[in-house]
């Protein structure tokens, strides 16, 4: 009996051991990363995660979300104020690092960060800095899982901010914007309105100028209240003839806005600014709408003065919108179905209303829908002041303000522009700040000083070099029967020179004008044609000489190596490669424009593409093999190759490849000062190198013909190879053996 009891006890214990882990296994922990809360709302953070977890347990009736534990956290090493380029760089790197891992399942991202690395002209500067092409590649695409109707209660403008190329990645989570807070010392001033008051009419501000985001916001709000940016052309005010007046006005306002007499306030953090305002050292404080709950509604008006605090929109009601979005980490190990259900709840109307009541956050509701939706109406009815702000505000989308077809990505602007503004405040360097602003909008050849630049010198050089190339082609045709040329075939030589001529002609077209996607396709196909024009004729000439001197009698006697057949082979190979490249560039490759440099110097655009790696590798392998084959045949032909200067073929190709590599490297490393002048010189240098290649190819041969125009076409003529090197160079020696007799009449073709 005792034995049976022990067995039963062990069985029960075993069952409990199996069940306990199972019950724990059903608990799913979801980690959410958010930005570090600022000093004013940080005290509410302790209750944030626990309140949300309690909300899910008591208010969410979704069976999928049972046993879900949600934890919100932030990077404790993140500075409260990002004062330097390095601070923001570290901030971005940390987010990318976490997106690549599975530590965090969801992210609450600032709308100014979301998709800020995307632009029509992609930034090589950002790619080199963060070593990633598109940050949104780590976001879960929600387009097919969350219907747009589920989100239609959101402000339309904010909702559209979560889309990229019609794909939904970011769900509106909450909203924020700037407010101007002030103490009401006199009850008769409670109805103070700043609708008609200008920034310059106010003084003694407490502003976190040291925070780069706040500096950029204040700058944008100030200039928007003085200038109309409703159309795209109005951005030129930052770098046209009247820009000095604008920047002088901005600098005067910032330097006079503080109550102090020095520029120490330029480094003010948000905490410094708030403490100055709280102690009564400043009359006005630029804070957030999310601070309204703590500073006004909740009566948190501590400090030395203890007077009531009121909030209103900045002058002329211009305020930068700062929405936040929820994104799901594609690398999360949690079931995506569960994450999407959790995301639905975290951005729902009810949850946003809960956060607003509990923490004072601003929902992303569309105020126009308050008469149609009871939940939306409940919030706006309980928060009349916030409602008034949203209805009267002139919202600024800061990313949209800097957006243009060839503009820099906003992330690059956010990294570098605040530092340029700070530098201008300290040094009053007007030319530098206007250059930076113009670079945010324009590529280097679009800049105002370059639009009126005369490129006549470039086109004169192009004409002269083109004329030289055509003249060489004419001479090759004219002396096609000369024994010193007959072996090479003037027609095949002219194909090589045609390749260089095309490069000279199209250099201004591809290099001087801003690229388009169509031009990228054309340039890609053109490069293949040019490569074929350079390599194939040289290979054909080399192989014919090799076949003749190595007694490949079947090939020679069957006329398979005459010009007609060689042209056919070249045309077939070139046509096949061109059609293949056309197909690949149209179907497989995805072209885009990439800019080198940055807004601090200049931005020069080039074409690039994704996909087609295998083809690119195959193409390079083909041309490498052809080059090696040609090299081996020249070496095996030995003295004959040296005699006829066939080593020049190798020199020409190697020189061409070197020039292309150097040109590619120097293209975006020219001096910033007087860039256009250096760029024109750079393009002329490229064309000159093409001419040098033509000379290396046939120059010495033509010079010999000029010296000896009347040499008889005798198949047994041999210039003694043992003659002294002082009499004639290797290129001047003529060696035409008997096997070339059958080629005598071919060059008349």
C-alpha cells in the first residue's frame, strides 16, 4: 500500500512538472522600444508599462492576446537632448542595431525618423555612415493585414505618414506639437492671444536651443510665420538674393530671445529651459503639447513663483507636427499574427483615449470626425484647449518642407543642418549657411551659381577631340592598303576608335546633366556597347595574327578570318550582349539615383542599381576571360606581336580601365570651392585620356606611314629586325609575311 502511494505521489509530481512549464510557456513577452521620455514627462514613466499591461488584462477581450505581457523600455544611454551630430548618429545606429536583432518586437518611432533615409536621390553619405540601404527593410509590411478602414479615425495627414510607396509600415500611435507656455501674473491677461503677435514682439524665452530637434523646430516655425512656403519654389528664399535678410532676422531673434546677455543659452537643454521658466527667470517656455497635462491640467506649477501656467500655440499658430508611429520588427521571433493583433490594440481609439486620460498624450484623432464618433468626441469634449489648438494650428510637416525631387533625405538634413545653424549663430557665416540650405534642395549642377556657368570651354574641347578622332579614322581608311596597316584592318581599328569617340561625345550628356532613371538605363546599355567596341575588334585582330603565325591553315584558307566574317562575329556577339543587357536592365535591375558628398559640401548624383549581381559577375568574368585570351595569344605570338606593336592593345585596355577607375574615384572628391571649374577640367581630362588611348593604339603606326608613304606592298618585304635600335623603333619595323597575301584585297572593303 505504501508502495502504491509513493507511485501515485511520483506520478502527480511528474504531471505538475509537465504542466507548470506549459502554463508559463503560454505567457508571451512582447518588448517595445520607445524614445527616452523628456525630463517633464519622465516621472510618469514608472507607471507606463504597468498601466498598459493592466489595460490589456481588463479591457481587451481578444482570446489571441491572453497571457500577453507587454513591456515598454528605452535606451538608458540615450541623451535627453541630442546636441551634436554624434548624438543623433548614435541614436540612429542603436535603432538599426535593435531592428536587426530580435530583442525588441515593436518600436515607437518619431515620425521625423520614420522613412527619413528614403528619397528619390539616395544618400551615399548615409549608407556609408550607417551601413544600411533602407531602414524600412526591417519593418513588417502591414498592408495586407490591417485594413485602411480600421485606421480611418486618424488624422488623414498623420495616417499617410505611415505609408511608403503605398505600403503600410507605421501605425499612428500618438501626436505631439510645440506650444508656448507662460505665467499669468494678472487675471486680466488670461485671454491673451498670440494670433497677431510676432516672434520678434516677445522676449525672454526659455528654449532648448541645445537640442538639435528643438532648434530645427523653432527655426522652421519662425521662418514659416514670416514667409510663405505653400509652393515648392518658395524654398529658394533660403539661398536667393533676399536670403541674407532672412538669416539676419533669424539670428537677431535667437540672440535676443534669451534673458541672458551671452550665447550660453545656445547650449540650453530642455531641462535648463524648463528650470529657467519654472524659477521665473524666463517669461516664455517652448514645450510640447504632451506637457500640457503636467504643466496646466494637472496643476504641476511648482517652483519659486507658483503662479498658474497657461499654454497657447506659437506666434501665427505655426507649429511642427511630431507624430509617433508603431512599427513591428520583421526580425521578431514572436508570431507575427499575435504582434499584429497587439498592434491593433495599441493604436486603437480606446487605447489612445486611455493614454490621453492617464498620461496626457495627444491622440491622432481626426478632429473633423468628432460629430460622427463618440470616442473621438469624448476626448475633444474633455480637452477643449487641445481641440482649439488642433483646429487653429497651421501645421508644419518638417520632412515635407525639405522634400523635393532631387533633395537630400531628411535624415541627412537632421544630422547636419542643426550644426550649420548653430555655427551661423556663433560665427555669422552667411555664405556657409546658404550653401548648406541650397544643398538640401539641389544637386551640385542645379546650384544657382552653376546655372549661369558657361560650358563653352567643355564643348569646344569635345568638338576638338571628336574632330581628332574622326580625322584618325579618316587616315586609317585612307592608308588602309599600306602594309603597316593592312595586317590590322583599318575597319577593325576604326571600331575601337568609334568606341572612344562615342565616349567623348556623350561625356557632357551623362556627366553634366542630372541623371534620370531613363538615362541610367541608357548609360548602362551604352557602357556595354562601348566595352564591346573596345575589346572585340582588338581580340579579332589578335586572333587573326595568332592563327596565321601558328599555321591554323584551315581557318586562314577557308576565309573564316577575313574582314567580312570578323565583322559578322563581332556584330553577333555585340548584338547578343546588347539584347541581353536591355532585357536585364528592364526586368531584373532596379535603377536609382545616388548622391555622393553631403549638404555640407555638395551633392553629385550618379546612377546605381540593385539586383543583377550574378549577371554583373558573369559579364565581368566574360570580358576578363577575353582579355586573358588576347593576352595569351599576344605572348605566344612573341616577337611578331612585339614587332607589330600588339602589346599596345594591352596597354590601351589597361589604360582605359585605370582611367575609368580614377574618374569614378575623383568624381565626388573635387574641391568644394569653385567646384564647377574643377568639374569642367575633370571632364576635359577624361576626354583627353580617350584621345591618349587612341594615340597609344594607332598613333605611332600612323606616324610611320607619314614617314614612309610609298613602301611597296610586297609580301616578302622584311625590315631587318636585327637593325640597330638607333635607326628605327620597334613600331617602325615592317614585317609582312606571305600568309597575309590573301588579305591583300580585304581592306578595300
